[in-house]
C-alpha cells in the first residue's frame, strides 16, 4: 500500500470508482486488489466507503487479508466495527489475525457479544485468549493501549541469541515495532532492558544481564494522563507493561499514548459541538440523524426558556427598539468568554489538575478574570452603543449588562464542568448547552431589566 503516494485527482477518481464498481460486480479479486493496493490508505478507504454496503462486504471478502486489515485499521472505530461485523466470522478472523493485538482487542471489544465470540472461535486458541485478556482492560489505561507482542528474552540468553533473532526474518518480528529487548527472570518479571547500541558493541558470548539496565515499568491499570506524564518526563519510545504480580504482559509505545490522547481531545471537542460518537457520512442516515436530533431537540427546549425572558419585557423592547440590536451581541460575547472558561476547565480535568472539590477555587480565579474582561468589554461596547445611537445612557445599559454577564459566563464555564463531573455526567457533552442557555437568559434579563429601570433616560 503506497501510504505516501499523492492523492487521486478528481477526474481519475471518477474513472477509478467506475472501474472498482465493475470489478466488484464481476467478483474479480485481482482487479480489485490492483486498483486499491497502489493507493494511499486514506484514498483506498474512501473508495471502499463510497461503495454500497453489500459491495464493501464483497471487496473485503475478495482482497488479500493483509490489505483488508490495513483498511480496517485505517478506518475510525465505529466504521471498522461495522465493516467487520458484516463479514462471515471465518473471514473476519482471517483479517483480524493480521492486526496487532491492541487493534484486535479494540475491534473485538466494540463488537456485540455474539459476533465477538464467533470470531474468537475462528482464531488460534492462544491468540484468542490473548485478545480476551486485552479486552478486559479499560481503553485509556496502559493495558488497553499496549500490544501483547513483547520482544523478551530469559536472563540466561546471550547477545548472540538476540542478534540471531534480529536477522532471522521471522514474520512476527515486525510486530515488535522496534522495541528494545526486555530481559525477564524465571517468574516472567522484567529485570532489565538492553539498548540496541549495547547489543552491537558487546561480545556475542556476553550474557544479556551484563549489558542490561533496570527497566522503568508501568502497570496495566496506569491511566492515560499518568502515562502522558511519564513519557513527557522520559525520552523512551516504549515501556514494558506489567500485571499486578509484576509479570511482563505487554509493551506500550509512545505513539500509542500520543494517539490515544489526541483521540480523546478530538472526541471532547466534537462532544462540545454536539457530535457524540464517531460520525461519518458513510454511516446510515437514520443513525446520524438520531444522534444529532438528541442534541438539537434539547437545545430547542433550552432556547424556548431563554426566549421567555424576552417575552416578559415586550413593552421595554417596543419602547426602545435599539436594544434589540444589542441583545445578540451581549449574549454572544458573553458566550465566547464562557466557552474559554469551559475549555480551560476541560483541559485541566483531562490533565488531572482540578477535581470537582476544587470548584470554589476555580470560581474565584474565573470570576477575577471575568471582572477584568467584563469591564474592558463593557466599556468598549458601551462606547459603540453611545456613538452609534447617540444616547450615552444606552451605552451604560449595554456596557453594564455585558460586564455583569461576562462574570456570570466565565463563572458558569469554569464551574459547571466540575459539577457535571461530580454527578457522573459527561462535562464535554452537557457544558455547552447549559452555558449557552444561562448566558442567554442572564444577558437578556440584564439588558432588559436595566433598560426598564432607566427607561426615562432612554426614551427622552
């Protein structure tokens, strides 16, 4: 698979889609392979997902298992799961066998119990047992991110034995991903790690124990945040993973931790925008619509609540029409300030720097920033309102409303994610709607109530 090849030009893409469709209809496996194999993985996956579901099944059944596995691994989790569960168990097992153990566990863990059992029954018994063990670990822990394939040697091994494995050409060697060799004792516990430079400079007859250094290990239940800290503090490309009895059970790479952290950050960002789960346009329309409606329907209710505040001040709006121009400005600018506070709290939650118990401390810090920014923004918009409409009292109303609402917005944005975390709700999903509704209601109320109090000064 030409991963670094240039993407397919638009004109050639239409021709490729037509050729691929004809090859699928004819069941021509060599032709399908010849069309997809030269493409970058992302292009080949796009071509696969552009096909109807039945044609995708046919392509994955006809492609070489190794190429099919590359496409499955390239796909987002939800899409990969859908592609695998539609295949016959025997074919799915053949493809999954080409994947690294961590990817195997991720896929099997996403499948329904019946499909997972059927595929595992088709796999080698030892491999299936290893996947079952990995599935038991939480996704965002060392156990859930590690690979079970470990480049390890007994403490009686010599340098020559390791070098022979390097040049043996064993097909499983690629799965070690360039790990340094780990030295284990009779109980399976890692007692040392050997550098590649040490291997090349030592005598072949030298025992590994003479050139090894003590390893830094992580337990299977070590959470993602702690793993990030460890890799930030140390220049290692990988670490051995041990179980509760300190036995070597896997290896964890820096790239796996980085990818997991990026995926979590992207997932939280999408949740803040109302996209829950992996959504792609190749997914069934009904599923995509249902996921979005769950978010949008809740927002209708929240917006009706905010609009009710405006309805209560219809007379004020009728008397001072200019206020209507500034209502969306006050709510929008306050919402932006609140979203900044949400972003900081979400990041600190992810890094483990704050807990729900820190809500009061967070509020004090956010309110302090809110007072400064609120006064600055209030003065700016107040001057704009004064110059634009020629009434300084209108500027006072709008400026004060924005200043107060900015303090409210950052207070909510900083504290609400912590409160949601305390009651077991996902702060990434719920913080946005709550912030929007409350800042809208507060902004509308502040503008209209202040305008009502100062009505004689506004209409003269």
